C-alpha cells in the first residue's frame, strides 16, 4: 500500500512503552542539574540571567599569539519598579556566576528608576 492508500480498518496504533507504566503514567525522572547553584538562586530571586563567552588574544610585540584567555561574562537584570542590572567576569563560567552573586550581594548594581515601555 502506498502513502495515499487508506490503512485497513484492523490497523490501529497503540502507545509503546518499555516500562510497566503507560507513558502518561510514567514517573518523572530528574537528571543531573547542569546550571551552577548561584545562577539558579539568582533566578529564583527574580533575576533574569545571561552568560556570554569571549576570548582575549594576547600577542607579543612581534604580533605572535602568546596565549588565549577565556573570559566568561555573567549578567543579571531585574525589574521591581526600577531596573537593576549587574555584571561580572570570570575565567570559568562557575567563577563568573560566583562573582556575579558577590556583586549582587554587595549591592553593586546599576539602577534606573525612569523606564519607558514601548506601546503595543
């Protein structure tokens, strides 16, 4: 039979499962947590977070590449009547998140009280 031909009436699809529970009854399984705890804590506190990566190329006077320095930049923003933004860098993603958490805990954030929202 081709794709355009209807299937016989006796043909039915049934869900297939490897376990004894049907797919809709299968217990949830949680995998390994991938995000750093600092990031999860910030997001639970209402901060929106981002992580960027860049490389600084360090060159000698003759122009030869001496080394490549990885730089991770973690940023967070939150709106509670005013916009608050914080940013921190680190040589690893985990270091960047730890530095950002320290910046926020020490209240080293930039704030704007007057924010204009675009009309919809």
